[in-house]
């Protein structure tokens, strides 16, 4: 028996099939992963993501600390609630974890603070890493917030459906949220972020209220969805999964995360900067691409990618895309790859199309 | 608990066998197997006329989770395949003992059926595996 979120009893009531995920008992599906996937693309679904780790970063040096800790630069957060996606790198330029950081106050005010959300499977490592790197900053406090449960409500009807079950003042706040912005309302935190490629919210709720919130959403027609659908949705959206698409040995430059590195200002020192600059000047040998299999079969992680009969990389994440009706994958391959290549699928070479690693956004196919 | 009809026979690799008489059997995968696989997205079946010995690869089931071989539970010649599965592989999930059948085989050695498990034997095996 693993750790249980505050929604565990709800999952049992709703016939979830539970699996171990990073030490937590989490729903993999509530019947059909494919139906849950379609529900998010066409209407709205909800996910229990309470297992994720929330850390508040406060103190007068909070900003300078995060500017040193992260490859992206929190100075880009110019408005209350704005969110930033970043890698947290080690000295060799590998990815310790990927995370979201929200600016919780107006920018550049006294008492300015941030909220960071990291992966569940990397919790202990991340907390240690973050604590170790406070050395040299006099005034930084890290506070984990395990008492906050988190529900992701995703899909074209997500905002309207959440507004229908919350108080009027919270509804107003949601209506005015910009994409990639999160704001607090009476102890609840509503962020217009997600991991599906659809519009939606991630809502942090004190755990004593989350079961009622979940039930109200279910009564309003929001479909409970498991980790299975979460994985096919994020892969269609071209979003990386830590531990599969990148890890401590992989540079963000080889993981389609180059856009998350804030090179300017050039005098900002951040952990991993020197290594990344060396990699950039030496030339990056491998990149993360998208693969599409138009014939039958399903691409799976660790299958080999072949160019002209030579091994040229491997699949990092592969699945069947319910939206496209064919298999898609992300693969780390030689940077010289052309627009087609082959994959060794259970001993058989199949031809696949090479595309940018993004397949579906807002319900529609994005590659040609 | 998964559904295990008492009028069928089973093998440990989670295929079911229905005796259609005249040395012909219908084969599919069990409710327990489809539940383990999750949503089925492709089924690869043999050609009509192909011959198999017990234990040979008969086909492949691909689900959202994994690719899984289907083994011939008995020796014989394929006389029909379920073409519906090409466009509607989800039938394997929704009706594993009915519309989700895979192939029909004309047995080459009917005495092999003596080795099959009955429903109780298969239920015990699933129990032991879980």
C-alpha cells in the first residue's frame, strides 16, 4: 500500500484502477483510458495531481536565489501570478527536474515570493537540491505545502465547468485569468496551466475541501481521468515527461528545452550555465524530435531509431495517439536526421515521419 | 473479479477456446487479459489458411500500454479471422468472449483439447497470478 491522496476514497467510489506511481496509489484509468482522452480533447476531464510537490519560496533573496537555481529567468515574470516553465540543472548541464514557477505577488515589491511545482517521483532529490543551493543566500525560506491537494481540470469546457461549481468571487477570478497565470482566492489557488495541450486549470485546494470539490465537478459532468490519459494527452501535446524524455544526464538542448534557457542577460550566473555554453559552442549532436507512424502498430519507448541501416537514437516516449488514430513518439536522435527514418519495431523496420515534437493542440493536429 | 464463462476452455497464456463441433474451435483472449492490457488499439491476425502448432505466435495485440503476443492454444489451420477487429479493435475490450473473437481454427489433433483448463482451473490460475 502506497501513499494516498485526499481523493483516494473518491477514486475507489468511481471505480478507478489504481497503480503505484512514485510511491503513491494513483488512478491509471476509471474504465477506458481512450475515452478519458477524448473527453479532455472534446469537453472536459479532471485529474488528481495531489501527489505533485509544491514548494513556496519566500524571503528577501527569493528572486535572486531562483535566478541562480533555474535555467529560465524569473525576471521574465512581469505580472502577479504569471508562470514560467524551467529546467533545474546540475553543473554538467543535465536536468535535475523540470518545474513550473509562479510569481505569487506583484513583481519587485517587498515580500515578493514564488511557488514552485516539481514532480512527485523526484521530490526528495529536488528538496535536497533546492536546500543545498540556498547556501550563499542569506534570506531564503523553502516551505513544502503537502496540505494542498491539486486537481487539474482540462479541456475546451474546463473553465466554464469550474466556474459553475465555485463561489461568484472565485468565478470572477477564473474568468479574468490569462493563459499561464495563477492567482489565489481565499486560500484556493487557480492556475490556467496544464499538461494536456488544452485550455484548463490546475487548482490547489486545502485537502479538507478537495473531495467535495471533486464531487461537485463530477456532478457537473467533468469526467475523472487517470494517469494513462494524462500520458497520451501530454505526448500528443509534445510535452516532456521527466525520467523518460530527459534526466540528469541529458542536456535541455537535446530535450527540446532550448527555449526554456534564458541566455540573456549574459552575466546572470545559473547552475549549469558554463556546461550549456560549452555544449552550444561545440555544437549539439542530438535532438528530440517527433515521430509519426502512419501504418499499423505502436511505437514504444527504447525502440531504436535507424538511419540508412545505422542506429541513430532511440524513442524516449511512444504511444498510440487516440486523437490522430495512429502511433506517435518522441525520440532522441542524431541532429542530422532527415524527414523520414526507420524504427526497429519488434525486429521489423518500419518507416516513420520525422516532425517537430508537437502533435495536437486545442483538439487539432499541428504537424503536416 | 473478471468474467470466466463456464462453457469455455482456457490456456495459461490467457486465450479462451470455444468448441464449435466438427473439430472447429473459436479463439479469443479472456476478460482478464483484456483488463490487464487496457484499451486495445490494433490487432494483428494471421491469414486464413495459415497453419499453426500449439504455442506458435498467432498474432499480436497492441494496447495503449504494451504489445502482447497471442499464442495458438491448439494446432490447426485458420479457417476464419475476425475482420471486424481491423476497424474496431475495442471489441476485444467490450466483448472479449463475443464480438471480440480472434480466429477460428480446424484442429489437426483433437486430442490436444484434453490439456486445456476448464473455467475453475483458469480462475485458480488468475488468482495465483494476482
